[in-house]
């Protein structure tokens, strides 16, 4: 390093020397960390695409990545269930027999699917203080139950005939009657998996993404 002598014999650095010292400082100090290699950048990109933590992530980053990945998995499972994909259906809804039962029930308009909203109306009407109204409500309630049971029994009988023709083994048809009854009692728009057929047998056209 060069020094300039003053009149009293002391030495000082020149401005040009100070500038030279400043310019020669290593750039790594300003960044605080080394530049990632091409391999590390590619690994981080793949991890981000999968929703996983990047290599060398701390605990907070790992938790955030795990939460994002779980959200993606749930969205994927729901989309698969809405498509009727067997891989994403609950165990009780899997198999060709259960799919046949769902399609058989969903393709028909039944009285049972209106049972829940009618029951709510009847119960609210039963709170009316008039004794005559209460008597009518009781009669209506019994009539609704009889009609629903008769309509459901007729539907199950027809369904069982077709099931026996396609699946003669009784073990394959185990529990399908109860499954059909529970499916029929649900409001159509709230059924899960969603119906693949409209009432009348027309297939449901999937909605196109916007």
C-alpha cells in the first residue's frame, strides 16, 4: 500500500488507494451466502413443484411445505371423488356393485329423496297449538312413512332382480340393500359421490372448467 508523506513526517493513504481497497472486497460478503449450484437450483424447483420443502430447508419451511402439500392432496382427492374415480372413493362406495346401486338409485325419481325436507315441514307444523292441526300432522306423518316405505321396497325389489342377474354370488351383494336405502333417502344434490345420472336416466354432463 502506498503512503504520502506530510510535512511533519507522518504518512496517510491517498484517496485513490482507499478506492482500490474498497473495490477489491470480496462480493460474497455482500450476499451473505454462496450462489446455489445448478444441481441445487434444479432440486429446489422440483421440490417446489411437488409442494415439498427445498433442500436444506429449516423447520418452519418444512411445516409450511407440508401444509401446502396436504392442501394439494385434499384438493386432488376431492376432484377425483367428484369424477367418481375409484381410487379416491371411500371404502363403502368402491366396487362395481356399489356403482351399479348408485346409478340405479340416481337414475330414478323417488319419494324417499324428499323425505328429509318433508319431515322438517311436518315437525314444524306439529308445533302449532291447534289440536286439529296436530291431528292432521300426525296423519300426514304416518301417510308419508307408509308411502316412502312402499316406494323404497318396490325399488329395492327391482334392483335386486338386476343385481342377481349380474352378480349371482350372494357375498358380492352383501349390504347393498341398506346402501341403496341410505342413498335414496339423501337429497339428490347432497349425495356423495355425486350422481352420474339425472332422474330419468340421462347422464350428467360434467361442467367444463372456466
